[in-house]
């Protein structure tokens, strides 16, 4: 179903691994980890512009809240007319609500794609999504764009003594797929748990950065408050989900995440932190420039001191 994602993800990972292999040993665990980190940054570079557009769209949507509230009140008994008028206003202001979802819509398939590609390096298991291959078959079977030699390199690579596609809840029967079971579940936990905690904590603080900015903008009047109590409750619920629910989800599901995937999440959060700071600063400068431009336009249209304002209506009456 997601083959259109698996092949590109494996291709980008393969590219970075081959490039890094010119300066690092291709069989080192750090070489594969850096390949995953660079894969993450490659995807996120292409999402900077959509993320900027998302922030601009969100700001415009906030400015439109009073008009939206008027439309909802005016056409509260006609849902079709209400939606038509809302879409008309959004089009007039150049707002595209769907475009704002693009960064998330892209990152989710990337996460699932990398999860699958990393898991597919070891297909000796018999559970869901596994092929039940023998150790020898697995080591000599390609994994999407990766050749059997690449598969063997990944299986033999270690980071702090554990394979990169191992995970806490992995059945012990799959350990043999990694050139012998010279590691234990405790070894996996010693590497995975710190990464899970770092990922969950980083997710919490990245989300809190966005929520704190939203609160500051509401307090300063730069952002319109929700039109009614129901919308306020929805916004508060969304904020709580981002700040608390998502980090807790990571803690509870971390046992199923491969070591390599956890490095993806850590590097993704690092990128998000610095990207948010960049975007927030850029949005603040754009907003200040817009406010200044409006002030300049008002000054330009205002009459000079001692000069009577020009009122076309009064002049027309005098001529008649």
C-alpha cells in the first residue's frame, strides 16, 4: 500500500549511507545513524517553505475570526450558505486551510516508511508484517533499494552494542538475525530508554514553545481570541494534546520503536526546535512590517497640519 513511500525513503537513506562511506566505515553503527539523521534533515528542508505558509495561513485565519463569527451568526440556520461565505472570505484573503496540513501529512508517511524499511532489514520473525525468513535467506535478500551486501552491513552494525533495527519488545527469536545473539533485551533497553525519554521531553518542550507564543499573542491582542466558549474549549484541548498527550504516547509506544527510528525522532525534534525559532522570528518581523506599513499609509492619507480635509461629498453639494 505504501510502496510509493518505502522506495524513496530507502533511496534517500541509501544515498547518504553511500556518501558517508567515503569518509567512515560503512559497517559502523554511527555511519548508519548519521545516514538516518541526514535523511531526516533532507525531508525537513523541503518542508520549511510549507511550514512558513502554514504559519502565514494560521495568522490570517486568526485575523478572520471576527468575520467568521459574523458569518456563522448570520447564517446559523443555513449551513450550506455559511460554508460558501466562509470559503469566499478565505479565498479573498488567500487562505488555504488544507495547505496548512501539508507538513504533517508529509511527515507521517515518512515516519511509517522509515519504520517499515528499518524493520525489513530483519525479516526472520513470524509476527505481523514479518516474512519468517531463515537467517541465511534474510542476509541474502535485498531490502528495497538496499542490496544483500547493504543488508548484511546494516545487520552487523552496532551502536553501544545493539543493532539499529532492534527494539525493546522484539521477540528473542529474531535476535539470531543479527549475526548471533551477543546482546540482550537489557542492552537494547539501555540504549532505547534514554532515546525515548529525550524524544518525549523534546516533543513536550517544542509543543510548549508554540503554545506559549500563542498565549503571548492573545494577551497582547496580536491574535484574536476564539469567537465563543466552544471554540476556546477546542483550542485548549488541542494545546493539551500537543503538550501532554503526544509525549505520553511516545513513552507508551516507545517499546515498539527501533533504535534507528528513535534517532529519527530525536533529530526531527532538534530540527523542529530551531525551525520554529526561525519561523516565529520571521513571522514577527513580517507582522511588524505590515503594522508599520498600515501606519505609514494612514499618515500619508491624513491631511497636513492647518489644511482642511478634502471631503468629496461636501464639495459636490457646494457645486450643486
